[in-house]
C-alpha cells in the first residue's frame, strides 16, 4: 500500500497508469475510472466511520477529548507519548483546516505504532469560537494590536508561551503542528531524549544568511551552522526544552520583525528562522527527519511519510501536467477557500497527477463530506 488509506492509492494508481494510454483511452473508460475511484474511496470511508464509532461518523466527529478517556495505539510507551499542539485563529480558513487535521489525528492516534497523546488547538484569537465543543481548545491572547505588523504568524510563539504556562500537559513531549497538516500514518516519537526531531526545510539556509543572523546569534555562540535548517513545525521536542526555548523564540521573532533588513530578507518565514535561532541559543540541536513530512506537489509520493503539508497550490492541466505559477485546468489550493471549505463539486484529479496530490485531495476533500459534514453553525 503506497498511500494510507489504501483506496486513495488505488484511485491514484489507476489514474497514473491511465496517463500512459491517455491518447488511446475512450471517454467511457475515463468515466469508469473516475467512478471506480469514487466508490473505492466512499466504501473505505463508510468502513472507517462504522469501525470508529457505533453511532457513525458524526458521533466520532464531535466526540473530542474533553471529559473522556484518550485512546492510544497498542503498545504505546507512556514515556514516549507526545501532546499534539497547533496554533490557529477563528477564521473560517483556519477552522476547516483544523477540523480535517483533528479528524486525522484521532484516526491515527489509536493505530499500532502511534505515540500520539492528547491534543490542543491553541486559539490565539482571544475569544472562543464555534469549534470549542468539537476540538480540545485553549484560548489565549493575541499580541497587542499592531504588534504583529500584519504578520499573523508572529502570534504563534506568543501563543505557545501562554499555553505552556496555563495548560496541564501530561505528556513529556510536544509535537508542534499546523492546521494544514494531515496525518497519513501513525506517528511515533521521532525525538531521542534531549535531541528533538524536526523536518528540514530547503529554503531555511542559515549559512547563506550569516550577516543577518549574527544580529541575533552572536559569535560567542559558535558558527552559524549550529542553527538548524528548520522551522518550529513539525517538531517533536521535550516539554521542558520548549518551556525554555519558547520565550526566546517569541523575543527573537519580535526583534527580527522590527529589523527592516531581516524582515525584508526572511519575509513569511521569519518566525521559522526565529525558532531555529532560539533553539541554537539554548544549545538545542534537532535530528533532521526528511520522512517526517512531504509537501505536494514537489514531493510526488507519500510512501514513507507521516504528514502531508498542503501549503502549496497544486495546479495541473487535464493531461496531468504541473502548471505551477499558472492556474491549472484542475487545481487544489487551500487559498482558494479563504471563506469556506472546498466545495462538493470539486472535480476528481485528472490522470497523471502524482500520488501525493491525489492523497491530499482524498484526505482533505472526500473525508470532509462523507465523514465530516460542516454544520452551518460553525462554517
């Protein structure tokens, strides 16, 4: 099985094989392939829903972790369990992604090989929203008005600082995650004691930015290569370590944003650099885990990964050719749905689209409407 769950890959492989004979395929065959992909996925969804709850998928969706026991994967070592924490706002754009993310967390948490513990959505909008009863949530304050200078991600380190101070976190480890993460396999604890685990980002290049980073990472702390090429998410780290790093991460983020040269150079990934610098200032080195996550469409396969990060738009021609930078005849881009979740009439991926993109579509779209109907009161 190359994609979890299997029917998603069954549909993907059928479509990819179809690319080789696209010029010979009859319209009837293409329709048959599409219908087969849909029913394979639908049948699996129904099976998952009934296996997870005797009351069906709607019951599962609203069960939450509040007021009930948390189930764990078989054989999970309590000392290795990590708490899953993501920061979010009350915007509809953040809500529909958080719901999908939390759904897949619940699916993967109970499977063998998982070290996933509790879950918290850290809501930094300063007030409750319509998902409080559905997703375990702690409301924290945003930065003072104007402090983020239009860079909303700057609220993330401040949100973690507040959460660590206020919450009763039972696990010794924490996974910092984001709403647009989809768990596709049970996630074990990839950290090794005091060596956290992180995903290496190709665009975080400390040694290429030494002149700027020396403003925040003085020479007495060692070479700039001591700064890991990472962001704060995904990262699995000891709670005690994060309690020390988080205030520094927040302060470095604010200082970087105030510095015109740094702000211009790092742009949207400024807060990621800030976490990497803050960790290095505390002498914390991360184990770089390339299989931690994939980012379609640049990563074509999901075989060995644990998380799909659907941050990039996926644009394709009807022949399955990537048209990145240009709106495709078929597209899946989360930014197309700022005020509502993806619609029901979104078409199936065309033949030739990479397996990772098809999997993202299956996990994020089909499961919304067959397992996760959006109540009008929240979205």
